[in-house]
C-alpha cells in the first residue's frame, strides 16, 4: 500500500494533466507535519490493496475522478484548498473513473464525481455524487 502524505494539490495537478503515477519529491513529503492529524490521501493503482486500507482506517472513501469532468475538477480544487477541513479519521482513495472499470463495477459506480464509503471489509456501504468536503464529512458520520 502506498500512502501519500503530501499536499492534495500535487495529486490534483497530477490527475488533471493525466500524467504518469504521482512521484512525490522527498522534500515535499517531508514538509507535511506527521504530528498534525489529518485525513490520509491514497492514489489508487493496480497494486492498491483496498481491503488492507479499509481494515486499518476508521473511514475509507473512494472518490472516482475523471480529468475531463468539471465537477470532479471543482471537487479536487476544494479538497486541495481545504484539506484541513476533512475529518482526520478519513482515508480518501482517489481512483481514475476512466481506467478503473473493474473497481467501478465492483462498487456500482456509473457516474464520475462519485464517492463510495467502505466498511472494514472494503464493501461499499454508501454511495453519493458530488458534495465536496461538506458531503464527504456528513456522509461518513
């Protein structure tokens, strides 16, 4: 499992330009305070173990993002600008809507800008579209 402790803006830029998997310079990763409790951000890839993430996290949410989706871009912009407003016990997994077809099928996702709340066994227990940080926080309570 690769957990990213970086500013979400870096992930947003990576997703928006459709680049290769995010490579985070050590100096940036080191700049984020580990002692300050914040939500965790994970970029989904083929080797991401959602079951392990869900088992370890209080609240795991998968966000299906599409680079061409205006709502997704707005959501990522809000997440980037207000990351500290996200409940600290949330692990947010960002998955590419266009390439993760098996994952979409597993959770019944048919629309980009979709969030899926997982239980400890990585089963989808709640699904919603949009809502930004307020929706993320309220739908995980």
